[in-house]
C-alpha cells in the first residue's frame, strides 16, 4: 500500500525531490536563507512532502536559481523574488533585473553596475552568470569597453582581495577562464585580412599572464587584422622561429611582471627582409628599458590603434 506522504510527492515520480540541505548546498547558501525566502516571499517547496519534511522539486529549484541570479546582478531580495515568481521568467532565462550595489566581498569604488554584478557572480563562483554578463557587455559595448570598464576593475579587485586576505585564488582562476572563453568566442575568424603579413601576439619568455592578449586579438580581428597568437611563456627560440617563418608585419610582446621585461629579448629577435614593427605592453614594461626600435603601448586601445596603423 502506498503511503499518503508518498502520494503527495506528486505524480511526476521521475522528478528528483531535494531536501532543504541539498538545495542549500547546490545554491551555495545557508539552509536558513532558504527558509527565510520561503517565509517572506513564498519561494519554498510547492507542496512536495516526504514524511514530515517538505521537498523541493525541479521547478522550485529553478525559481530559486533565478532569484539567486537576480541577486548576483544587484537586485534587492524583493525584486529578485518577484522576478523568480513570475510565471514566464520561472521557465526562461529572461532579462534579470539589476540595481546598483557594491560587489560582495570586493572593493569596486566607482565601478559600473555591470562590473559590480560581475564581481558578485565571480565571488559566488557562478560561471554561468559571469559568462552571460560578459556576453551581454561584448555584444552591447564591444571589446575595449568590456575589457576596460567591466573585466579589469573586477580582476584588480579580486587580486587585491587575495593579497589582503590570502583567500579567493579559486575565484581568480574561475574568472580568468570565463574571461578567456568570452573573448575567444568574441573573436571573428579573419580569412582575408587588411594586412598581407600577420601580427604576432605572444608573452615574453616565462611570462604566463597571457589574458590581456585575448581582447587585443579579438579587437584586431574585428578590425580585419590577421593575427597569430602564441599565448603564455613562449620560449625565446620558438619566438625567433615564429618571426622567421611568418615574416610578420608587427609583433606584440606582453610582460605582466617586471622580471620578465627583458630588453635583451627585443634585440635578439631575428632580422627579416621586410620591416617588422615591434611593440611591448603590460605593467612589466612600465619602468623597464624599452630599446629601439621597440615601441611601448600602455593600454588596450593604444595597442589596437598602434598595431592597426602599423600594418594597414
């Protein structure tokens, strides 16, 4: 004989039912938070019971995920709850309400609303929300604005948080991977470029901080410039081989840390029959010696402008 409590769990027996503790672990919140959302906003289990404990069904969890996403974007609890309870938004991934608010756990004075939302999502390790915000910003504001006004403030705040407290390196890694993926997706494939010879983008030997090369590659591709990107820690002999084999119109070498900004690398690059414009960028070069004929570029916009002018 079927127990009455089992019948009340609903006719969809294939749908998994989760306890308060299981849903709290899934969302990364305290069980008390879920009980508060249930009591204040009605975002609790919709009639599912097993024994004396109410259980969350898939639709209940979907509403809670929508509420959490809205909170990450800066909505108040009441606004997020209204959004989650709306019959249409409960089944879709519509536009999430946002409101100005500081990034939880991150110091982002003067940052844009989207940057604060990105900071909250990163700290919550919600990679889906991070990817969505980056995609929205890239589509509406472009590569340079997204990098300067959204990504850089949050990356700086995450790094500062780690330096001060020694925690959060996992947040930095997750954010780094999401940003890299977003800019790769935003990079069009250029088959017939404006430049006859490619532009090489690489880090200095042993330099592993290659993230800034991705927005540079994306923006140059949007402008019809063909690039060859080699990424992090390209050995000196491999860099020299790449220059000889591709006869590039320009080379951009990135150094995040001063110890990798070695001017000897610049003078050691092989000579080619055609002129190669050489650019260096990154914080590592700010106080270092940049030997002629290399040119320093200070930010993404100036790097794009300099390379574009040099090759086209």
